[in-house]
C-alpha cells in the first residue's frame, strides 16, 4: 500500500479490495467517508466483480453508519442477523439481500480527546457465515492500514499548509482546480479513444485494451471527484476549527466587514493584538486577504 502512487486513491482502494477478496468470499465492497453530521460519501464500490458508481447519501438513525458512530467498533451481520445492515441505504444489486457482512470503522488520531471516526470499509456476501473471527480480524487490520495511509496524507497536507505562502505551496481546493482536473482527464479519455480509432478494424485485442483503459480512467475520475467534493465541503469547517477560541472570535467578526480599529473595540483588545490574530488566521487559512477568510467563514456558518 505504501508503494502505490501517492494520492491515487482509486488504485489504493482497488488494491485493498483485491486483498479482501483473498481473505473471504466477497460480493459487495465499498469505502465510505463521513461528511458533516448526517452524510456519507462513497468514492469506491464493487458489486459482483463490477465497479459501482460513486454516490453520496444522508444516513438515518437506524442504519450501519449511525451504528458505527454509537458503538465505535466493527459491525458484524451476526450481531442482529443483519437488521442494522438492511436498515441502511441499499447498495449493489438491490434485488438481493446480503446474508453476511462486516463494516469496519476507520479512525484518525486527534490532538485532544478520542480518535476521530472518519470513514468505513465494508464487505458483504450473499453466502451466510463466511466472515468468521479470523476473517474479521484480518479485515480490521486492513482497514487500519488503509486509515493510516489516508491519515498520513492528510497530516502531510496540513504540514505543507503551515509553510510560508509561495508558488509551490498547495492552495485550497477551488472550482479552478476541479475544472483543470476534469479537462486533463477528458484529454486522457479522448487520447485513448483516438488511439482505438486508429487501430485496424480487425485488431480486436488492441481495441479491447484501449476500451479497458477508457473504462478504468472513467472509474478513477468518478472516484476522485467524489473525494474532491468531500475536501471542498469539509474545508471551511476544518479551517475554522483549527483556530483558537480568540482567533475564531476575530474570524466571525471579519464576516461583518469590520476594520482593525472596529475589531479591537469589539473585542476589547489593543490594535497590535488584532493584527497578530489576523496574521495567524491568514497563515492557517493559507489565504492572502481578510475578504477571502470572511467568505470561507460564511461557507462554514452556512453548513
């Protein structure tokens, strides 16, 4: 997993799925990530050996996600004969009901307090009794390894955001980044399609390879776009919560358009203190102006 291309989560999930298939029989597999208070985004899923389109869902109080948030441990089909699993959003073949399943929570370290539950790895089977204790332990280890890889990437990005602003410093995800990404991906797809058209009509094997490349590229694009949406939606909350309580008060007042003198008067502090807070806020947000910070705080307040 460590040797896979960094940031290529589609390849990472694909590899994990392949390992899971060697642990125990598997008909459905997916990876999901929590967003906000009631939403899950699923960037990667497989059903009966075929890629399942990524999706986003609002979860209720009775399904697997709510169960994981309450219990903070692995869910097993045998705990309630699948009642919790079947109370969730159907996935894969909705005309068939799973007869066994395991959903493993993924946790991320926090500076203070308990570990943060940020996602899950799930595998279901239409055959009963396939996930014994050994299989569950293996799946838990694998989900833990996946969580470590994803957490390390987040920590590295956060460390880079603390660097002084410069041309090589990663910026926040914007619509420009998404459009550039899509443009590049479409160019890859067009290139593969063009190569396929250049092949002789009788060359079935090369054509099959090009079509397979088009399908894989399209799947990876779908998966990565879902994760981009997750990053874009969680960014304002993550940035606001990175501030101290005093800095948060300043950030909230920036939304009202107050200048430095007005901020000092409102907060009851000296002007140099306000300037210090503003400098730290801009650095933590990775932004150049208070107007940009105010817009981002508005997005957080609107959640």
